[in-house]
C-alpha cells in the first residue's frame, strides 16, 4: 500500500504508527486548514501588525500575509497587537509561537511560550505585553515565517488559532511583487459557419485516432462512464501492449497507440488555451501580405505549442453565426502573425473589435511518423530496430589522410570514422555516443567527407530533429566544399521554417533564404546531390515523392545527428523510404542528455520519451552492451575539449562512469572570484538564495524574482569588473517563465545581448560562463515531507545539459534547502563547499534540530485541532494567480513543459 501523506510507495502497515508519519499527517492537516487560520473572523480574538522599513511604511497584509521589502542588513521590527473583540466572552492566550527555525526572525521574550500558564484576556481588551519579531539578513532573498496565536474560548471550550505570515523581500532596489494574471479562458469557441482559408496546407488523414479509442486516451487509459464491453476489451488490449513494452510482434501497434495517446493529450491541452475577448492588430507584411498580429502569452514557452503553418479559428466575440479559418504565418516570441483569412473578415475587423480564438494542432508531423512505423516491415527495415550481429563484418581499413587533422590524433574519433567509412555493421545501426564537448559533430562530418571522397557515387543524407542542428552540421561541412565538385551539398528546408535563423553562408546551398524565393526540390535533383541535410520530418516529403514516382531508395549512408533527442517514430521517417536496405545507419547523440519532447506525461511514461538510440543502448542486445564494448557497433567519445576539469568532474562521475578526459584549455576567469569576496576561486560556484517560486495560475512554468536579482548581480560584475563579453555569458533556467523574467531584468540595465534560455534551448550550445537559475524554492518550510518536490530539477538529463554548457565557469543560483534533497545537486553544493566557492544563504545555518523541536511542540495542538477543523472545512477559493507555498508541483494532465 502507498502512503499518500508521506508520498512513499509500498509501505508496511507499521509505517502508519511511526513518528514521521504521525507528524506528517498533522502537518498536512495544518496545511489543508491554513486558510482557515489566516482568515479567522469570528469576532472574538484579533491580531494586527505594525511594521515599516526604509523602502516603505505601507505594508501589504492580504490573506494573513504581512509583506514588506527591505535592504540587506536592515532591521525590520514586526509589532503585534492582540485584542479580545468580544463584548462578553473571556478568552485565554495559550501560546504565541514562531513556527519556523529561521535565525533571521527573532521573537522577543514573552509570557506565552508553550507549556506556560495561559493568561486570560477580558472582553473589549487588548494585550498590554509587547509581542515583537525582529528580522535582519545580509543576503538578498525572500524570507518568510508564520507566527501562530493559540487561544481558548472559556465559554464554549473552543480552540482558536490565528496565523500570520511575515514575508520580507530583501533586495537592492525595491521591486513590485505583483501576481501575474493568466490570459486564457477555457471557453468553447464555436460558430454555425466557417469561412475557409484558401492557403491552409491540409493533411491527408490516414492514421486518425480510432473513434473507440479517443475516450480511453482522453481519460488517461481509464474507462469513460458510458463504457461498454467493447471499451473494456479495447482498454485491456491497449494496456497489455504498453505493459509488455515494445517487441517485434507488437511494434506497429505499440507506436500507433503511443502516437494516438500523445495526439489526444495535445488536442485536449490546446483547449485550455482558447482565448476570449481579445483584440488583433492589422499589419501589412512584405512577405505575407495582409496579416494580423495576435499576442499569445506563453507562446514562447510552447504553451500553446504552435508552429508556422498551424491553423486557428477567429470568431467575432459578439457573434456565434460565423467564424474564420486562419493560418499562423510567423512567430516572434509571444506574437503570432496570422493570415489567410477570407476577404469577408475585413467587414468585421476593427482595432477595438473583440475576437475569440481557438488553436488547432497540425497533424502533418504525426501522420509522417505513423506512416514510417506502419511501413517499417514492408520496406525491409525491421532489422534496424531489432538488430542482429553481422557475421560477415568487413575489416576496418585505415585512413591515411584526414580532412581534420585533429580527428587523426583522437583515438575514439578515428576509430568511429574508420569503422563507418569501411562499411556498415550490417543492418544494425552504428551508435556514436558523444558526451558534451567531445566532438561528436566533428566526427560525423569527417566520416561524411571521407565517404564522398572515397566514392563519389555515395549518396549521403544527414537528418536532425531541428533546423538549428541541421544548419550547424551544414555550416561545418561547407568549409570543405571547395574541395569537391558540383551538387556537393543541399540544405533542404521546409517553406515554413524560420528563415531568419538560416546562416548566410548556407544561402548558396539552400533551397531558399525566405518564403518568397523558396523552391521545392524536385526528386530528380534531390537524387543528384552527394550530401542532403534536412530535418527528420521534412525528409518525409522526399520519401513520398519517391513512392509517387515508384523510385527505389538510393541513400547509401544515413546519419541522424542528435539522435537521442528524436523520438523513435521520427527517426524512422528517413529510414523507411530513403535508406537502401543494405545502407549504413549512424545514430549520433548522447542518451544522457535531453530526449524527445513529449507533451503527454502518460505517453512519456509508456516510452515515447525514449529515443531509438537510447532504447538500443538499454536493450538486452549484446551488440551495444558496455561489457562487450564492441567498436564495430558503438563508440563513446572520451576527450572533452570544452569544460574545465572542475565542471566536467561531477557529470563524468554521475553519467559517464569516470571515462571522460578533461582536455580543455585553461581560462583565467575560472580562478577569479566574481563577487570579489575571496582572493581565489574555482570553476564551479554555488550561490544560495532563500526565496520563493511563483507561477501563473496552474501553469507548470515557475519563476523566481529573487534569483533574477542575483543573476543581475553576477552579470554586472562579470561585464563591468571582469570585462567579460556579453556574448560569452549564457543564462540557463529550467522554466520559460523565468527566462522571460531574467530577459526583462537584463534589458532594464542594458544587457539584453546576453542569451537567456531554457535547458532545452541550450542543448548543443556552449558559453565561456554559464549562470543557472534553478527557480524551485520554498521559504515556508513548515510542510509535510511529501510537499518537497523539485519538478524538472530531479531530471538527471536536464542537470547534465545545464552543467556541461560551461567552458570556464558555472555559477548555480538556488535554494540549498530544496536542492539538497536531490543527490545530484547535493553533490554539486558539497563540492562548492569543499572548494570554498559557496556564497549567499547557507543551509547549514538552518537549525534542523530547532525545526524538529517546533514540530514536536505544535503536534499536540494540531492533534486537538484536527477534530474541530474537520467539520469546518474552508471553502476553496479560486485564485487567478498562485504563489506556490511549497516546492511541490503536481504535473498537469499533459506533463511539465
């Protein structure tokens, strides 16, 4: 049996009698009834507070919180006044207590400690004894502690609890700590008639979600209320497939169902982003003609997840008779440029006219993956996904002349290149495992050039999961284009890509530089190029053209770069229809870094988040086992040329079994203390901040204002004191909402050239200095154990990517009290302590013993309250916004994004 209170799985019956469980049970009860304590309005006891600081004497005291801003080291005194507001009842004051062990808050000595004799307060009287709490801290952060006033009504024998929470924002300059309002309304957008768009690229739906399966997928593999016998049987079949896992026999069904599950959740998720009563700004675009700018908050964070070419419905807010089909023409941060509306729309448009918006997902990428999965057996490529050993392995032929001389001197890189060029290990994919900074792309570029040089008839295709990665490979290859003839390389892009990001150097090799001069690549021309580079999804266009013209596959070598980031069905798109059955398949990537992006948490749990490369590496197949370590099938690159040894040390121990060699050049900034507090430093730094995460409504994307201020402090010192170029600084955070907060704070001080992005955005990139804002934090520590959850931060792949982006120095900013609950972050923090590079709030100053004493002292009180509060449950208040009261985040139906 699982314990929901302690969030432990399969506990013994004795667990429920343990001290830990009992305390957690009472603390949970306390948390559930907290709003009852802070909103006590029975007209008996009352508690008010007077407090001021150098920033302000006006204090926000909403919902029992006493919020005030102060400067570092400033003393703030909270003065409490207690009154008996009753006209006839006598109340006794049992005790007054700070329910926290923070040393920053100090209460004066008074007569109301636990265990003392209760004192009676007559009607219409106030307590004359002074009750004060003094606060001070040298460190920037958000400091919070509750104070409890426990009373007893002698007439009714009722227990009364009043709680106030003191919140102090310690900051260099005062910031307005306002909540952010969620922009979305889950209102249905519907009309009797739709004016169709003439430019929508419509998908031929072949693999739609089966009608009988929709409800099952929508209910997360549970039966709907109106389920019949067929539904029960269908659910049993689907569950059996997922429970068994992917096999040769169920492969097609397994991935069809996974894709349908993902699609159902994406569709359900998009309904949450319907917009109501918004305006649009008309503008004429040189590229797109008449368009309308639509501000979509959260668009940059993929909530909603829109792409150029996606469709939406635009309905006049005041009418239900008609609406208009539109197309996303361009995306710039949080603004979508929409066009393709019927000419009838102009009759209803005005700058102040209100519209309702409904977004639709594009099924094209899903259809392409379904098609690949469905045909993998028919096109004789099943041996790629369930490989066997090649008994006729050809011998490795040494290479005497390398295009890149550095590859020649690198044992693992040379081994991989010579194996790939000498010939395929049969149908089995060749895995090139490239940990961060080990030259994975350099290796595949060398192999590609050698293949073209050795046999001009070779036809090589390079596919990646993103345009950015494809552009990167292409940029490296064209450095050698002068050594080869015509039709050397084609960088094939979709018409709907973001053309602004296409490097100028690729223009002569691209099928366009913007949508106006974009050209479709004819299949005959496509087959003439020695090297074609495109995305996995776009490769489907060439595969389809081959089938239409009944042409046989001609690709002799297929390289999938960043293969660990792509889903298995996506990897099959170029395999099924373009790669010859006897051709070579090379999967290059790092399964220890970020995997495929999956919207549905359930689909992710069932295996959709595992790439083909990772599955093969983890499979029972001996070909890729670490024990066998067979260079004919897999090579792991070991020389790290990017990061200082201090930086690579922890990822190496955690993820790469200590096999990496740190060979990066020394950088003086590694040994400089950025804040100037110590004469020397090292390449890894931790700065502790006691603060509190926030989020918009139920959005899973958090932000942390106090960490933004610390980021700003380091950036100023790096640029102004240590002369570090802005382009050499990168800021990484797990949450897109924090990206926006940091970007805004840096723009305000003129540092908007510094790149700020999520962990996903930084995969494959590197910077001289990386600053990581971890965001997740909880400064109210009176919570039961189950409330301490770190969301994204427990993901070892995100940890690995974030740390290994840095070349010379990595600075992590976060709340140690939360982070140390995870072994990876604890290991990093402990290393910084040992090296003397720990700054800011130190969790060792937090008195665990004192915290236990407080919990022990209030447990009897909570036990008394349990019966009283159980019958007086407070009404749930629907909040427009939320400031998280703990580090917990229960993922929504569709998983964290």
